């Protein structure tokens, strides 16, 4: 089973002085896609409120491949690269139509907000994670090179 894509439209406030989407808003779009994935996996607002636990992004790698412009429709697809008892590795791909314009890879940890420590995912969340397709895009795991 694959995760549903997240869709958004580039609003005027996301456009920078160069006339295209500012780098911060690529990350905002990816963050919203992460929230959508959390909801699909059972880490939704109700879960966060009742458990005082959430997924914290502790590492991210963004690649800006193409510019996005005002009012463009964007689609972000996400796959689970890997998971463990307390961690989730996601890969996001942002597209304008069929064109890949940006990617983000994140490592999230499941954190008890009361203690600030990592804590295992509940069994039902682990089952949701296991039920979704796991794959590793060819760009995953890259490092910055000059």
C-alpha cells in the first residue's frame, strides 16, 4: 500500500525577490506532507494530544532541482525508506505535473514530549508503518558534494 500524495498550490507569500518559490517554502510543503503521513500512520492530532508523543524531525536533506512559480499546483509523494521501533526515515518527492522539482529526506524520531526522550511507537502505529510500501529512491542517502 502506498501513501496518499499531498497537494498544494503556491501562494503569493511563498514567492521571493527572485520571482519564484523561496527555499523555506519548499521545506514548509515537505513539512505539511510529513504531517499528512503522520495522520495516515495514526500519529494524528488526537494521538499527539492523548499520548503527548509526536514525531520530531532530527535530520533533513533537501535538494532544490527546479523553480516553482506563483499559483503552480504541486504534488508531494512520500515513501517510507526505513523504520525502527522509535524512528521513521521518509523520502519526499515534489512534482509540478510530472516534473520532479525537489526532494527531501528526513529522519524522524518518536518523542515523548513530557520527558523529551525517544519512546517506541505503539503497536498499531508500527502495524500501519509495516503496511505501507517501503522503498529507497536512487537519490536517497546522498551527501553534499562540491
